[in-house]
């Protein structure tokens, strides 16, 4: 009887120990699977036995969750991808262009992306890379000459066209296209040489234009100086003419006055004699005996009276 009770007690303890061990094993195996932590800037997509769950898990801690979920995280921050594409233009020449696309995964569309495309690497490999190359080539076909790729207007038009095409294509698949950038453009070697020579010729033309403008400016200055000198000479000639006219007028008036009054000359002669007499060096005087006025200079007015 005692043995039977002891056996029953031992069986109960073994059963409890088995349950305890089972619980510990379950906690050990699945304890960390009752919660999930999604990193910042990411969104998590859960799958259960291969079936994608429609509701994504945002960044943060989620508890409790089905421990059988398998998670795929998507970086929903702005990302970029670079390609080096060969672009043919209408002149049948191929130009190498480095292009950068900036894009962002839409968090609400992450489950659909996982279901139809796959991981982020699959998104780049299946969607972005081939489409970007195709769009770049198609847009390049509208360029007439390869050297036109160096023109700012051509680059702006090419970027805008690529942005529109990539946005329309990726938006339907849960991806937002942020920006398209053309980083480097490498023309065929002989085109680069031709472009460099053309640029050098343009620089020479600009230099010649600048030299011609400088010469024109100098000539304008010379003409302005000559015009100023001509105006100054004309003004001086006018002034001299006015002075000559004034002197001629004065002489004419003087002659008229002398003709009308011969005594004026004799009066002037008398004044001259006074000045001569004051000079100590004046010792010899000439007297005209045939003149009514024998004193020197006093006979000067006689011819005017005859």
C-alpha cells in the first residue's frame, strides 16, 4: 500500500517535471519569436507558411505576434542607384552617360512588392536597373547630335523626360521616384576632340570680338578728341576773326578821323617831341627848312592837308 502511494507520488512529480521542461523548452525555442523590433526607417512584412500578410509592421516593437511569422524588412528611406548607360543619338554615335536615380519604397505597398517582386535587391535588379537603362536609351534617341549632350538645355530636357517615364513606371509598383541626375557625360574620342577645337575657335572669335570692340572704342575716342580739337580751332578762328574785325574797324575809324582832322597828327607829333626832349640821349634834331613847320615831326600832317 505504501509502495503504491509512493509510486503515484513519483508519477505525479515526473509528470509535473515533464510539463515544466516542456514549458521551458517552448520558452527557450519560441520566446524571442513572440515579439519583433523593426528598425527606424524600415517597414516589416510578415509571411506565414509562404503567404504574405497584407498589413506591414511599422518601425518599433511589436508584441505579441505569431511566433511562426517570418519577416522581411524594407528600407523606406530615400535611396539611390547609379548606372552607366550607352546612349545612341540620331547621328548614330554612342555616348556614355552616368545616371543616378533617387527613389523611395512606399511603406503601404511593401507587402505587394514582396509578393510580386521580392526583396530590395530584387527591386533594383528586376525593376529599376533595366527600366532606367531602357528609358535612358529611348530619351537619347531624341537628341540629334552627340555633342548636344553637353548643352544645358539638352541635359535638362533629358532629365525631365527620364523623371516622367520612371515616375509613371515605378509609382504603379509601389516606388516613388524622387529625382534623376546626369552625373558624367563622355562623348566618343573624336567628338571630344572636335568639341574642344570648336570651343577653342569660339574662344578665339570672342577674343577677336573683344579686340575689335577695344579698337572701336579707341577710334571713337580719337574721333571724339579730333572733334573736340576741331571745335576748339573753330572757336579760336572765330575769336581771331572777331578780333581782326575789331582792329580793322578801329583802323578804319582812326583813318577817317585823321582824314577829317590833319591837326590830330601834328598833335601826336608834338606829344612825341615832348617825350624826345625828356630823353638825355636825344642830342640831334633835324629841322625841315622848307616846311612851314620846321620842327621835327611837325610837318607830318602837311600831306594830309594838301
